[in-house]
C-alpha cells in the first residue's frame, strides 16, 4: 500500500450512541432537559417497535389472500330472426336449411362485467373476462321436446386452461314464447362454502371461506370459554354446537378439523329467469342483474406493498444520517460538560486544582516513561491495595481529563 492509498483505507467509525452520559443525567442543572430528551428516546423506541411490528404484519398479510366484495353485473338479452313480423309484405317463404335463412329462430346472449369501485383508481391491468367468474352454468328452456328436439338444456363447465370468454350465446329455432331458467355457480376467491343449518344457527353465518368458518368456530369457542382448562386439547360443546357434531359433549381439536369440512356444502347457484317472445320486437336495453362476488383485492395489496417498499435505501440513509448527527451532538455535549467541570474546578480553588492536576500529570508521565516511584507501574502496588486511594480528590479529575482527551482524538478521526 502506497502512502497515497493509506488515508483511503482508514474508515471513519460511526458513533450511534444517543444516550446521555450519567454525569449529565444526574446533574440537577440539566434534570428537566435531560428528562425531556429521555422521553423522546423512549418514544422513538416505541415508534420503531410499532413500525417494525406493523411492517412484519403487512409482509405476513401479503402472503395471505386479500379479498374484497365486488359487484358483477349480468346482462341478459335476445335477438330474433326469420319471424313472421320481420318478413316484408309479399315476400315468399324461402327457406335455406343449409344456412338457416328463413327459419324462425332466436338467440339468447349472456354477458357480464365487473363494476368499477367508485372513487378508486382504475386498475392498469386488463379487466377479467366474464367467463372467469363462472365455474358452472346451466340454461334450462321450457319447451316441448316433441316440437323442439334439439335440446332444451345447455350446460357449460369451465375447463382447465380454457380461453376466457366475454359472454355466451344460445341459439334455438322456434317462434313460440320460451321461459328460460339460468343457473350460475360463481367463482369466488377464496372459494366459498355454505354452512349446514345446525352449525350456521350457532355461528350466525351462512356462507364463508373455509378459513373464515374455522375462524368463526374458534372465536365462538373463545367467547363462550368452551376450551377445557385442564385438558387444553378438549373442547366442550354447548347446546348450540352439540347438534352440529352429532350430539357430542366433548371434541378434540384434531377431531374438529376432521368433522368441520363435513358440515360445509357448495353454495347455492344464482338463479335468473328470463322470457323470450319471438312474436314481438326485443327490447333495446338488456336485462341487468347485480351479483356479489369475492375477488382478490389488488388495490389493497398494492397499498400494503407500498408500505413495505417505501422504506427505501434513500430514506434509511436519511434516518441513519440523523442518528449520526444526534450521536455527535451527544458526544459534543459530553465533551462540553467535561470542559465545564474542569474549568469550574479551576475557578473554585485554583491552587488546589493545580496541585491535583500536576500530581495527575506526574503519574501519567510515570506510566509513559516507565520510571519513578512506581517503577514503571501505573500506580503503586501498595496504594492499589487500598480502596481509599481511589477516593482521593485528584482521581475523578484525572479520569475526566483523560476521557476528554480520548473523546477529542476520537472526534478528530471521524472528522
């Protein structure tokens, strides 16, 4: 290493001690200010602990599904073709069985979209298509099978890796009014379950996710104090929970996790009724129906992610810089207090102070040169054995002077 590179290798030591020295805390002249500063330090510790705990909670929440209830608006409409009222006067009844032209028919359109949340930023991602909200759909048509044998029940089940669709269209021939019954099984995130009546009466919920139902059962156990005090794995079943578990009086946690899924059922489908009358012109406005659906709350996750990410390296460096400045001020305050004590002692009794200071300096010189009455030792061995030696008036002053010199050199290295 060259002489030019040597200064670069010296790293400044960081002073992060922000606590006031005891000599300042115990000084009556600074008692009020010292207490205020200590209160601020305690408040900072509580704030740091709270922020750290909240950050950990947010990170933990990011790993769990965050859901919200949104509105899925369904649109039902229909069109007709080849009907008598659509034919022009004097037109012949030409029918093309290959293309279907001239054959009376109608088309049912089933569409839907997720409504935007008011007073909320629009999501940058493309909106989900309608079929992604449907697991299973059945269209039942009330028609005479003898007249219309082409199928009066249409069923759609979403297959894995199937391309999403904006809507569905059902086309049938006919010129008679048709009553349609539509059954839709909604895709919720997380998956929802219907609670059997015997358990729903106790919990007060009809549908929820598996985790939500388990949490509701545990909350009921805690509120009713049903956990056995001696055998903590045992749960007492009261008059409301007992019918749900076959009239039992006790159940273990292991048995509860096995029996609870048996009390869950698939939720009821959404049932819609629609009538098609091909003999009249269809309405220009489709029928609209609102259905609640649980979806991932992407906005909430984005906000929680910002809480974690916002503590960037730049803000961390700024906080660290402020901590270093506070630590330097504390060290400077300590040095000033030492100088103040030094000068006050000199002002009160200059002669005694000079004698004490000279005795202290002579002892320091002995330790440096390794000579004198102590024969190279820092203090005389005989004096060291006596506790009265450390109570002499010059000892405290010598320690203060030595500490001041050490801190001064330490600050010069940092600067």
